[in-house]
C-alpha cells in the first residue's frame, strides 16, 4: 500500500512486468500554478516519500536534459549518467564547497551499457532551465555532457536511504547551440520523450531476471 500525504500532487502508477514490480512516480502538477513540478525540491521530496513507501531495490530517474554538442550530445540522444553533481549550489567555504557540488558516482551498470544503446556521460543538475555564466563554469568544472533539473537531488536522497540509483536522460535541447533553450526544449519535447520511453523500456527489459550485481 502506497500512502503519500493527503493533498500532494504526486502521482504513482504501478504495474508488473514479468518478475518486476514497477512503480512509476512523478511529482505531478504544481498545486498553485498547474505546471509540472520540475526541479530539485519536488524531486527530492517525491524520491524520499516513494522510497519510504515503496522500498524499491533500484531507483531509475528518467527525464529530459540539455546537452552540450562540444561534448558530443545531439537532440534525441539518450544518456546514462556515470556521475551527477550540482552546478548552482555555491558555498565558498572549505568542504562546504564540495558539499554544495554534491558530486557522486551513480550505480555502476556495465552490462546494461553493453546491451542497451545508451551514451554514457556526466550529468550536472541545477534549478534553472537556462544557464547563467556561473552555471556555465560550474557545469564545465563538473565535466558534464548533459544538464537537468533533478538528477543530483534524486541521487542524494537515494544514497541517503541506501538505494542504488541510475539516471536515463534524453536530450531535448543543445545548450551550446544557436536556438533559445526554452523554445528548443518545447519544440523537441514530444519526439524526444518517445526516445526516452523506448530507452527506459529497453532498460526494464534488461533488468528483468537479473540481480543488481549483474546490471
Ligand atoms: N531539461 C531539458 N533541457 C534542459 C536544460 N537545458 N536544462 C535543464 N534541464 C533541462
């Protein structure tokens, strides 16, 4: 039984695929404005509540990301994140600076990478769709090929609760390209989400019947 607090917009779909019990959870629509609850705050909360309620063996954070063409990303590519870090948590005090960046390795899945057609790269997370000059430097310091608004937050919560997590991200926009990010994101969202859908399906097919150590 999954109990989320009364009134929250979080949505859970549940189903079975062969041996797997799959819970698809999304943060839903903002209660005030009716838009999707993007960003690290809702991602952290819903990850925490979902892990507490559902006790998963693995968290898969699936979503969209911006990509850097200088690092080899193209629209429609689907990445598996090797590492995650934040690019907008600036705390210029020794050690707090590293805490702010929050760099972590994701759960290692070498066999999944061999079998499923995914690119591998580092993911940088921040709470803005656009990129400030500071973000640009921090993303570069994180050596990221893709940029999203949730990944590192989900990784933090999953690690806190000792659940392995992986990150599947489809590229909707090229950050170092010509087009304005918001426009390009909205233009490609539907088509790229279909790629994400396919990739996550392949990941699920691969996971079925395997132990975590075999991924
Ligand atoms: N999701 C999709 N594109 C993004 C971008 N450019 N920055 C952050 N999150 C995104």
